[in-house]
C-alpha cells in the first residue's frame, strides 16, 4: 500500500465519521453507501455488510477495520505491488 493510498483512505474515513469519534456506526455507513452508490440499504443488507467489516465485534467500525475493508485484494496483489 502506498503512502498516497493510505492518505486517501484516511481522508475518506474522516469524511464519513460524522461525529468524529474515530469509529463508524451503522447510520454513518448507511449514509455513505447511499451517497456513493445512490442506493438505500435494507436493514438486512446493512447488517450483513457491517458484520463483515466489524471484525472485532465491537459494534463500531474502527479505522483499521475500515482500511482492511477498503483495500481491494486484486490491487494489493498486482504485479506492480508484488
């Protein structure tokens, strides 16, 4: 992961974190999903996505969990990165 990619993810996270608590709750995730994709998530969809990202089961998505979810596996394993 390049320094620029880390900066971009960090900036995105801070922009999503409306209450500036360093963690994303379901409402923040739901809002950004709509703003980015133009689609409202059902509660079931939201819970499925949230459960996959919230690795430690804390009920909030912290920065490190967000970074893991944001990184595209193909991008990380590209010939240039390797």
